[in-house]
């Protein structure tokens, strides 16, 4: 099967339930989730995937307890510290999709540094959806166009003013943990995406689970409204 998507997007869900099942704090699930991120990036690169968008923190996730939010931000900084060197060696490029508002300055510094360091890399593009909401992204696009003085907006205009306009729409969207919803993820870009839902919790996701999703994708017939 050589029908490999160019862009996959993943809603990495189930960290809390993974921890709960082990009588561990939720943050232990997030920590193991960070390891799954590294594994999955490696596996995606091996498969020849060109773009991977990872939903790491939604605009709605600010409603979580403050200590969980702090733990997640801290983990993000540590993961960027420990992984950017390796990503650089492997020629991965980091992009970030989302709003900078509300993100702590330490997080902004780390992501800016990682994005700058990897900007010229030509391998897999890792697009981190961080403080991301799809409705907010669309409002941001429209407001940018209004500020340019546009009075009529085309579909191409909107596509060109999303957070990362150079990233193509994902052919495949994966969600782990058995939940089957978008949770404010890529509403515009998902218009013709294929969906793959798995009960596997994100900390248990690995190359084999990615292969299952890719195998399922390869059997799909994408009609785009045709026959
Ligand atoms: C996904 O895991 C990680 C984030 C949303 C940051 P959850 O933390 O949502 O895990 P569950 O859904 O509670 O199991
Ligand atoms: C979606 O997961 C957001 C991320 C994976 C970052 P949530 O766990 O926040 O979604 P809901 O609340 O179950 O819809
Ligand atoms: Mg969840």
C-alpha cells in the first residue's frame, strides 16, 4: 500500500484516563503522552509523511485546574529542551498553530527558539497546535482580512490567512481514546479529511497503531463529492 497521506493530524486524547487506570496523577499521563509524541513523530517520518499536526493544548483546556495547566506548560518546555536537538539532527521543522495570548513567556521563548532553529529544515514538518481553537483561527483570519480593507472574502483568502497557510489540509485525522469529536480542531481544514478513531489511549500510541490508521486510510475511497 503506497497511499500514504502527505499530512496527518492527531487529537492526542486519553492521557488522564491512562493515568487514572494506574492510580497515578494526571500529569504522569501527560508525561507518558510526551513520549508517545516522540515515538509518533519518528514513525511518521519513517512512513514518508510530510506534515504532522499534533493537538497539544486547546483554547478550552484553560478551563482545567491551574496545577494541571502549569504541569502541562512545564512539560512542554522540558520536551522542547530535550527534543529540539534531536529534531534538528533529523531535519524536522517545527511550526506552531494557535494564539500566543495567555501562553507564559517561558513557553513563548522556547517555541520561538525551536521554530527559529529548525526553520530551514526540509524533512517532516511538525505543526504543534498549542492554545489552538479552530473557531478562533477562522475569526483571526477574517479579522486580518478586514484589517486589510477587504469587503468581500473568498475561500482562498481564508485559507491564506489561517495560522499556518503553507500547511496543506490533512488527508487523515486521528483521535485516540475512543472519543469521536473534533473538539474545535481544524474545522476549515477538515472539510474533506478522513477520520480514524481508536480506543487506544494516547500514551499507548506507537508506530504499530499509526500503521493501523494508515492501513485504514489506504482502504478509503475519497470521492470529494464525485461518483
Ligand atoms: C489529552 O489528554 C491531553 C490534553 C488535552 C492536554 P486528556 O488530559 O484530555 O486525557 P483524558 O481525556 O482526561 O483521559
Ligand atoms: C482535545 O481533547 C484537545 C487536545 C487533545 C489537546 P480534550 O480532552 O480537551 O477534549 P474534550 O474536552 O474531551 O472534547
Ligand atoms: Mg481528553
